C-alpha cells in the first residue's frame, strides 16, 4: 500500500532568533528535533488509527452490546478507553508533552540567571512594562500546571525570573511542529491579515490583547497597525517580563505589557476599538469566561470589534468521534476547562455579555506559517485535532 508523503516538520534551528532566545547546545537541539518529529508521527501516522479502531471495533461492539448507537462523546470515550490502539497513542502523546516540558526546562533553567539579566537590561527604564506584585493570581491559573508546564505561566523561581516564558517560547515550536511559524506568531498574523482583508476601512486606534502570554500573537497585530496604541495584559509576571524584552529586541515598541486580570481591568468604559484573545479562553474557568466577556463589552467602543481565536466549538453537527478526540487535552494535558469552554454556545455567550445576535460572527483562519514553502502545493495530511493551526474565530461588533 502506497502512503502519501508526510510533511516533515522544520528542524529546530529554523526557529526565529532574537536576543531573548536561550542558547541551545547540539544535544538540546537534537532532543527538540526528535520530539517535533515524534509529535508529527503521532499526529499523522498513529492518530488516524484511532478512527479505524472506532469504526471497525469500538462502535460496532457498542451497538451490538447496547442495541443502539453512541449518544454523546462521553460514551465514546468510555468505550475507546478500552481499545489498545487508543491507549498506546494516548500514552505516547502524553509522554511526548512531558518530555517536551523536561527538555525545555533543562534548556532554560541552566541559563535562567543570564536570561533574567538580559530581560532586565532590555526592560530597564521602559514605561511600557507595568508589573503588579500585589495581583492575586486567579485560582483557575494558580491551581493548574497548564499543558503540563510546572508552575504554569506565573511561577517565579527568583526575583526577575523569565524561565517559564522562555520555556514556552522555545517549546511551542516543538509541540506544533513549526506550524505557527518561526516566531510562533501564526495566529496573530492570521487574525490581523483577516481583519485587514475583510475590513480595510477599520482603523483601530486602541487595541487590547487579553491573556497575551509572552506576546507572540500580539506583536503581528501591533506591526499590522503601527499607528495604534496596543496594550497586552496577562496575570503572569515572567511572561510579561520576557514578552516585553522580546518585543524590544525585535523592534516592536508600540505594545504596552501590563500585569492584570482580564476580569477586572480597571480600564475606562468604551476605551478600545479592538479587543482580542488568542487560544486563551479555554484556559479560563466556567465563570470567568462570562465575566471576561462582560468586561470586554464594557471596554469596547461603539463600532468596535472583539475577536477570539480558539479550536472549533463542539456543536450538534460535529461528529461524536471528533468531539471525543478533540477532548483529549481536557483529560491528559492539564486543560481542565477545555471541555466546558468548547461546549459553550458562543452566540449565547456574546449575547449574555451585551452583544446583539445579529452582530455576532464566526469564521475560520489558518496560521500564517513562514516555515512553509508557499511556492509548492501543500501535501494533504490528517488533522491533529486539538493542536492543528486551523482555528475557529468568533466575535462581534458593538453597534
């Protein structure tokens, strides 16, 4: 049987270099390259076997024993948990993420002091970085090591620490197989290009990015709208220190990084033209997502827009198997709010915040990836459900 060629992930040395990037040894690069290719192999070769197991073994057995078909993804999960192919794939996928975190942390921790010194030098004297040591970290972040990252986004090992952000910056390239581009900014590029293309008349003067992390997706937005004042907020001080220094090193100076909670910003009413999140809402709790959306509505100017990039919502039209396989991160990748967020009716979410149903929209975008050779046709391959750089965008205009 002839198999279609697989798109090989780019080697780790293709990652975008900037002054804040940690130095990697030969062996560290080799580990990253192995993990990147392992993730690609699991996604494109091993994962499709789960569908075969479902169609050929699991579903027929369930129908035979129960006298009916599956009614929801939870029943699918209970049945698939007993299948050896899914067990093997799931264990390997979890192990790959654990190894990714181990490799990233060993890289950054051996040079953590040097990275902190670099960040301090780049950030010194700049009023575009504002940290709040008295900020209370929300429980939904404080109590979870998101995607197996020890200490999540906020933990500081010493004063001025940036190691959590450096680990995230270097490792994201590995987890996604370079699908987000050299600087992991394919989401920010995608949404800014979509807005420029579909609404060229829209000229935002003030832009807010909530849950910015290390800012890899807000920088392309700031570059696309260089005359705008761009504010990026997050609760994690290590992310903001590193992100601000990274932005300075990359020459993007129209972004202000502020440590604050997206539920309680304190910004004036109707003070932003565009409010954005990118793969952030699935890491908020069931209550906070509604609070954040109401805060967004309050801060948004009439005529302004809010947009949110996420993996697709679970809708009645989505196949139960796809819902089940997309739900993997909720159970095995320390994303406890993933299921709840993807079950939400986003139109209802926006309406509860104050937006009108007729002003809510949804569309799809794919990461703008500068690692790809765009002169050649893209080789089709199975989607890595839950991690593919293909997103649902939902949002609303405030009118």
